[in-house]
C-alpha cells in the first residue's frame, strides 16, 4: 500500500482487478496520482476485509519464508521450430513480485525441455503466490512468452514433484514440473503488506486458463510492482483519448473474468508489434519495399492500446492479432531479408504482407471504435463477417508460408470494406451490386469534370534520405485516428514544400492508400478551375470505393445540372461529397494532398478556396486527412489560424524538425546529383551557399552539368556569389542572375530572351516550342514563316530553370521549373535587365492568337461527313481534331480572351472587331469540337469589359509591343 493512502473497506464481494490502460502523455502525472490512490484504496479494502471479525488471525499472514524453487522439466511444448527447422531453446522465470530469477536457456528435444535447476532469492508469505513464466528464446527481437502461471504458496508441497498445466494449447496438454524446498525455520516478515510504488499502467500476464490456477488480487499487485519499470518506459509511447485512464481502471472491476483475456490480447499485440517493427527495420533499406514497410509500421503503431483491449472478446479478431504476430516472426531470416532482391518473388510477397497488415490495422481500429456495431453485425448476418475477418488471418498465414517456401504467390489479397452502420447494410450492398452492373451510372459519373495535369509528380519527390523525420511524422499523422483533420505546411518559395507534398502523395499512392491529390500551378488557368479540386476528389473516391461510387451515382443520376453545371465549392462539397459519404464510412484513412494552395485563382482575396477549406474541413468524416502546402501568404495563413474550431496543425519550414536537418539533406541531395569528384571537392561549400534552399541546390546542380559550361567554371561562378545573401529569395536571385549571365549578355540576344521568356511566362497554359513558333509567325511585322530556331536558341540553355528545355521533342510544354523563377523574371527590382514585360507579352499573345485563328479557322474544319451527327456519335473525332486543329490553334481558340483582359489599350480594337465579323462562327465550331463551348460566354464578357475601358487612344508603348513579336 502506498504510504498515506486512504484506507476504507471495499464493498462486499468486490475484488481488485487491473486493466491495461492506454495513456495520453499529457495526462500522465494526473493519472499516476489517480491510479495510485485507486489501487491503494482497493488494497486497503482487501486488508480491512481480511481483518474483519470471523477472519483468520492476521498474524498468520505475516510469516515470511525464503523458499527455493526447483525447475525440473516442461513437456508437451508447442512445435515452434526455427526457420531452419532447428529446435527452439526455452527458459523459465519466477518472481515473488520483487525478485525475479531465471533458469539457463536449454534447447528442447522434441516437445520437452530438461532443466533441473534451483532458483533462490524469493520472499513469500503463506497467502501469496509465485508467478512462473515459460519463454521460447529468439536470436533477435523479443522472446516469445508461452504462458504464465500463478502458484499459490500454500498449495506447494515441499520436496515433492508437482505438475502444473500451462494454458498454451487448448487441445494439447503442456505441463511444467516443479518442486519446492523450504528452509528449516521461517522468519517473521517486517511488514504485513507488500508496498507498491507509483503505478501508471498495471498490465498483468496471461491469466490462468484451461485448468491453470487463478490469479488473486494480491498477486496482481505483485505483478504490478514487478512490471513497474517496463510500464514507466512504455507509458510515454501510449496514445489514447483524454479522460479514459481512471474510467477504464474502475470499469475493470465490473467485468469479472476479463483480466486474463485483456492481458493475453496485450501480450499478443506487443509481440506482434515487435515482430513487425523488426521486419520493417531489416527491409527498410530496400527501395522497392521501403514505402510499404514504413506504412505498415505507421498504421500499426498508431493504434491506441485501449483499442486493442476491446478485441479480446471476439475470437475472430483475436485470431487476427495472432496471425499478425506469427506472420512476421521472421527473426531467423535476418540475413535473407537483408538480401532480398528487388522485383523478386519474395520481395513481391513481402510487399503484399506489409500491405495486408495495413488493411488489418485499419480493420482493427474500425472494430475497436465501433464495438457495438460489430456485435449487432455478427448477430444480424450470422458468421459472414466473422468468416471475412478470418480470411484476413488466413491470408497472412498463407503469405508467410509462400515467403518461407520461396515459392510462387498463391494467395489472393483479401480486401474488406465493411460499412460501420448496420441499419444501412442491406440497402447499401444492393446499391453496390447495382452500381457495379449499372454501366449508365458509371458513364454519368464520368461526366463530372476531372482535372488534367494536377496529379502529384513522382519525379518531383524528395531525394532519397532527405526530410526523413518530417515525412515519417506526416505518415504517422495520417494513420493516427486521434490526430487533427488537416496539416498545413507553410514556407518560402524554393524551400521544398512541393517535394514533400509529392513524396507524401507518392508514398500513400504506392501503398494504395491515397484518396486524391491536386497541385495548383500559376501557369495553369487556375482562376477558372479551382472547383476541380472537389470534382476530382469525388471522381477519385468513386474509382477507389465501390460503395461511394454507388452512393454518388444515386445522387447525380437524374441531376444533369449537378453533373455538368455545378461550379461553386459549396454545392460540390455538400451535394457530391458529403451526401455521398452519408452511410458509407470508409475503413482506414483517406488522404487528400493539396500542393501550392497559394497558387489557386482566388488566394489573393480574403474569401476564396483557402477560406472555404479552413471552415469546411472539420465537416469531413473523422478518418479524412488533408495535407496542404502553401507559401506564407497573409490571406492563407490568416484563414487557417483564425478558423474555429482549428481545423489543422500549422507547420512552417523553419520548424526545427525541418530546418535542423535541412543542411544535411541538401548535402545528400547534391551528393546524389553531382559527380563524386566534384561533390568531394566543393559539395560542402555549395551546400552552404544554398541558404537551406532546395530550389537553389536543384538549379545549381543542373547548372553545373548544363550545356555550354565546363563543370569547374560553373562551380567557380557559384562560389563567387555574394556572401550576404542570407535569405532564400536573395540567394535564388543571385543564382538566377549568375545562370542567365552565363548565356545572355549581348543586347540582341537579351531582346530575344525577353520576348521569348515573356511569352512563355505569360502563357495561360504551358506552350511547346512548336506551338509558340506557330503563334509568333502571325504577329504584327513577322515574316509569316514557321521558325522554331530562335525559340530553341533561348530555351535550350535553360535546362536548369525550365521544364523540357533540353529535349529535342518540340511538342513538349515549356514552363518554369519553379514559381520562384517566374516571380524573379516579372519583378524589375530583382531581375534587372532580365525582367520581362508581362503586359507586353499578353498583348503580343493576344495579337498572335487572333492572327492565327483568322488564317486557320474555316467552315467544317475537321471535314466531317455530316453536320447532323452529335460529336459523341463521330467515332474518329479525336483523330480528326489531331489532324486539323493544331495545339497552337486550340490554345488560341481557348485562351485569346485571357490575354486580352491584361491589355490596357485598344491598339488592335479593329482586329477584335474583324474577328467577330469574319471568324466568329468558325471559332464557335472549333470550341464545340474541342468540348470547350462553355468558354464562349466568358470570352464575350471579357471583350465587353475590355472594350468599355477603351476611353483613350492607344499608347505608343502598347503599339510598340504589338510590333515587337518578330524579335
């Protein structure tokens, strides 16, 4: 009993039981005091009861003796051979609650082990018990606990052999043969109660079952004392919902007989976690298996242990825990695991095992959170669900057998998506079945707009070995059922936010756990397409989850306006997303990755997509996780910081978890990119110049190996950059000027550079070399000849700054690799002589687009055989469009008005009027063929607004821009 604890009788018939407590670290100190008082109170109650009238003489319980325990043999042990078919080694431990002794480790023969060893050092009283455990030894990892047994001291017969059953196998009897030796004279104990120090977690051992002796409250206190050190170390890693600890401890008193089951579940789960973690650590360096290993460990380790305690009453789920434990008991294969060959049969099997254990983790979480549902589900559908859960166990067992046999894969993956509402089960299953069969529904879902070019890019991921700590944190955040709904990462341009977003999306996509990803881009028409974030999410979820697809199909079935006309965030979010999710909970986390939110079309305003997300993310189901990156724009940061309730964790790239490792990560990145001799000589100095900017490191690495420069000359140019560039923007600006100065110094070349780069930067969509050349041939004063050479002469030098710049394929789109280069070129103070005139570039592109349409558009441009057929009924329409409408003409038809809106003068008002007089019907026909007729009303509106602003005669400056195209 803890000194100073209150003593009061326990209610009649009560007994002390200890329950596995999963404790949130922030509540640790409070729980320690609560638990200490509660345990002391229960112990005091027992002592008061034992001293009540009619009880035996209290002095009888104070005689302490120091017996010796002789461990003779164990028989009927389970067959737990090593992978190499060798016999296992076993040992026995015994404890009186204070002192623990153990035998030597002895190899079994058949199913028996002979020890014949004497264990001493125990102090017991007649009413107490010795706790004996049998372990199977492992060469690595945690040894396997077969079974504990509690031995009442009073029942032990001195100097005689006694057999005790071990609850290992309900079919085969396992026995432990012991003998007790007593000293000649007993000694009186100095205290009447075994005191227990502070206890925060009181796990017991596997309770006596199948004929084993029961564990008394006094022995539970002894076990608690013995496990104190282990519990204190474990408590920092436990995670649970606030307020559970004392409530669960007291609830254990009202659940007779549960202690043994809960302890058995805890032991099974702990060993399973140890086994999985060991395998994960061994295969972590194998690139092909790495993401699966990381994900498996994250999913399992994030399951609160209070959830596991819910499992012990269900045999099928208990079997699942055992299957996880046994499937990853591969310690004897350490060398073989480390040498797994990528794309080998065994590597494939291991990936499937890790993927399958992720699914199992999701299922366990769902079961523990919805225990009442599972009970009703079992009663309603009989053994169906139980058999499906069992199939998870069987799949793991078969996969392990396949792995050990080095054989072909014989096991199909079991994928189970069980809804969490039994009252909707029947109708939902019907909807799923009908949804699979209803091709018309799938076609209608396909009518919902889907974004192009917004998916994550695997080639833009983090370099191997970089950002490891933060990436692991985000992975755990996604898989943790108690984490916040969203995480927003803010940082300056060039600090690596997008690489992190692409890496996270790639990890979860590789392990088939990504819900959707969307990357905004300044070079895209994001001011018109922001709503596609939500329509794309809806389409992605429909592809992955049949139950969601069926629910969505039912909602949009007879609502054409919703499928085709919904463009506002609220309608899509509420009608398509939230309503479709009602009654269709999705097992496991659903991750949504949104990159560069600050690049969305309305991020500059106080109310836009960022404000909508900050306010509506909490309305998503609790298993949804939204990872967002953004520059630290004031409007965006304000929206998430001031939202109530707070929807997200807010992180900044300056956080120590990121910034403290940035220098090392950049060195690793440059080592990966540069030749070894250059890195050894200059790597450290170049990394220091980067000012922790990954964009700087990326541009510098490409520049060093770029065209027209020797490596050493490039290195010297970089090392000569000013030392006072202490901020990311300053460092990047200096780098950009160095790269551009290496190629463009002549005045004529500079003029061509500003013309070409201005048009590439101003383009509404990225233009290829061929498309830009075709547009430029119709500029005012141009020769009218298609000439790609001037454009290629500029972009071919900028492989470190532009996408596809060094490619010989003229049809690939050219765009800045990073938004920081776009910002640099359009800021006169930063770029100096390299600055481009953005308004002038828009003026040039508007003029060129009108000229190209005038020369290329004509009646029946695709030479269709009949005008009476709908576009959808023309089988070869796409091939006809590819032959007769070039990419440049398509761009001009769709984007000419976007450029016009940026032109402040009416220098070519006559050309606009001529377009409507001569080319207007052919333009509408082209839009129809391109599926872009929805752009026509917006173009009318743009022209009307633009024309209304033309109050003054055109300026000479704008006229000059219109004639500058041929440069």
